């Protein structure tokens, strides 16, 4: 997040050249391993002051973080903070490491501590905003992102974060506005294209969604979420075979995706591939037996295949679950199709069940 701090050590004892080498390695080594070795040597020497030892721990922690070893990084940042409790750098770096490990509340505590020490520290506001975004506190995240902009840090990362917050709040136009700015500031950052494509998808601008998602998948062909989003756009455009292909790729990467099976099953239904639709709905219901839409889709698919008992059982199970397939909704449909003449009250008794069976026996017209 920031350049490694320069270690300022006093020259208290020989050999001078060896001491200078370890200070250089700790402060500005050519690679993380060199920095770790240099800082470890600095920390071990008795002639190092507590202030400089704190800087060495911070630098070594930063090197561990660059290597992805966030647990060791956090240990070093903790040592730095114990030696220098007002160290802005150590708190920020530790906050970032906690964030990377998914310990978001602890990350937030470090960023807030920095802001107690220096309310105008933009990196702390940025860390706080990013953490709040992950925690789903989108309005608070936007407040912190706004503060980052006020402090003059207006790079692509900030606009991407703002755009993502608006996307999750359902304000898709404002999301696109800020994600466009992120792309303008950093055209090479293709990670912005997935959220922007998702915003276009939500707005029904399916071709533009596919354009962004195509480029996002060029950068990361194994992004299951992007594949599923593109499959959704293809489905909405009537490109059902493309939807099946993308849905299949997404499910190969994420076999536990209930939404993936729902989407591919829907495409199979439109293609009149009822056996595959039944198979996908069944897999969905193994993953999440509470999905009324899964029972509804499998019921229709079984109906088309002439599996009357299975279709009726699925309809009755779906009616029992929360969702759009209520008893009243089914009664209303059966009434409109001339199969039910009783009261539409949601009480799915024998008369309603007989009407349902007759409707299914006729192929769910």
C-alpha cells in the first residue's frame, strides 16, 4: 500500500559496513526475502533503539505481506505497535493484513485507530471504506470513500469502490458512472468490467453487459460469477444455447451454485430439453431444498414429460414453501384455465388438488 519505510539507525558499534548493509536491506531491499533477512538482523541487534526496531518490524511485516504470509505480517505489525503505539504505518499495514485474512472487524479497528491519530490520513479512510464495503455497510462505505476523494486521493481504486457500493445498493446508473471513471483512470484494470457488466445486466442492457463480461472473462476465464452473469444476459437475449454453454462452464468451476443450476435448467426448458431440465432442477434442490422456484420448474418439466405423479408432488411441495408459487396463485391459474371452480383462498384442499392433477394430466397447457 505504501513504500517500505526507511530505517534510521544510529551507528553505535562496529563493523560499520555490515551494519550499513543490513540497514539498506531492511529499508529498501531488492526483494521481500532480502528485506526479511535484513530486518531480522536489525531486530536481533542490541544496539537498535525501540523506535528503529519498530520500523524494522513494520518493514519485515510488509515484506511478509507481499509474500502473502499475512499471519506472520500481523505478528510483526503487532510488535511494531507495542514498541510504537502511535505508528500510523503499522496500524494501516496490519489493518490491510487483517482485511486480507477476512478478519474485517479487526481491520476496521486498526483503520479507526489511525483516524484517531490522524483524521486526515487518506489511506486509513480508504481501508475503512473497503472494509465496510465487504461488511455490507454500503452507505457508511460511501461516506468514507467521499472523504478519500476530499483528501485528494482520486484514483481508479476509489472510483471502483464507489461504483461497487452503488451497484450493491441497486443504484445501477450511478454505479456505471463511477465505474466508467475507474476505467478512464486505469484502462488496464479489467477487474472493473465485471461489476460494470453486472450493472448493465441489472438495467436490461444485455449487449453492453456481454461486452464488459467478455473482456472480464478474457482476463480471467475461470471467473464463475462472470460466466453466470453472461449466461443470464444470453438467456435474456434468447441465445439459449450460449446460456447453456456459459452455465455449464460456471457450474464446472462452482458445482455448488444453486443459481447456476436454476439458470441452466431454465435454458433447457426453453430449448424443450425437459430431461436435462429435470436433472438440473433436481441438483438445485439437493443443494437448497427450500427453493420453491426449483420445485416449480421441475414440476413443469415433469409435466411435459408426462410424469404426472412427480409433477403434482413437486407442485404441492412448492406450494408449502415461501415464494411465488403459493396455493392461491396456483388456484388462480387453474381457475383461469377452467380447471378449478372453487374459492381462491389459498387453502389447497382436495378440490384444488384434483384440479391440479387434471391440469397436469393434460400436459400443463
